C-alpha cells in the first residue's frame, strides 16, 4: 500500500489533496470518509508511512497502551468501530487529547462522526469538529486502472475487451477487484485456460 500503488481519480482527488495539505488540518486532525473499498485504508497507510507514524484499528484501541501509541502521528482505521464500547471510546478520547499537543491524528470511517453512535459526549464533540475529506466509490476510470495493475502484477495478459466487461458486472470496490482478479487467475491456472470473457462469465455467473 504505497503512494505509487494508489490511483488518483475524480472520486478521490479532493481527499488526496486535503491529505497532503496541512492547511486542511486546522486542528491537527482529519477524517477520511467513504464507502468500503474506496481507498481509505490505503491512504491511511500512505500517510502514516510518509509522516513517520503508525496505523491502529479502531476495534483494537481499548487493548492498547494509549500513552505508548501517542508518541508520533497516528492513523485510526475504521474509527467508528469504537462506538458503543465505553473503553474504546475513552481510549480514542485520550489518544486525541495526547496527540493534540504535538502530533496529527488521521481517522477513517464509512460515515461522518455524527452517525457513529458515540456515547461519550466529549469524544463526539471533538470528532464532529474535525474536518472531513470525502471519498466516493471508485469510478470506471479508477476500477479500470486497478484491474489493469492487478493483472500486470500477476504477469497475466488479458484481452482488451475484458476490463470493461468486468467493470460493468463486478461489485464496485477495490477489494472486489482484488478478489475477482485472484479468482480469475486461480480458475485459469486450474483449468489450463487463458483469462477471457467466457471464463469471466463463468466466475461472475453471468452471460
């Protein structure tokens, strides 16, 4: 999950711009919001790597020593997972306060903080005060680029008409693209056949 492997497209360009612009982080925090498979986790990894920080999962915050985590930039992936868990919400609240003095905090979530269902009022107010960078679901251009790269990474040549065929029939997420390419490659190897539209139709269950 490097920056070179992240494709910038209209669906995510504004979020990438905000991620790279310190002026978009007026309080030292930013929330990446977008549907599953829109690239939030990838961007969090890119940011943490370039900032010299670390990525933690929202679901694991309650089990971490927050004082040890808050020693540099931190990205909390799937931050809304803390909602309803008193210990996890308290941990995120303390992490926010520790970092506020010296280090930036990036969070990712599928929805804005107002929809997380946070029970800790002080945490809810801090999260809702954070600026939001919105990612949309991947568009055709982004899915095309991802599919081409995924096949190339496996050194698999596919016919030119396969990519638009897949895009029109597959679930629209980066994760689905990875899974589909993996399944097509495995099926082709098992059957000793090239990856074609006919094989794709079998895997997708379409005509």
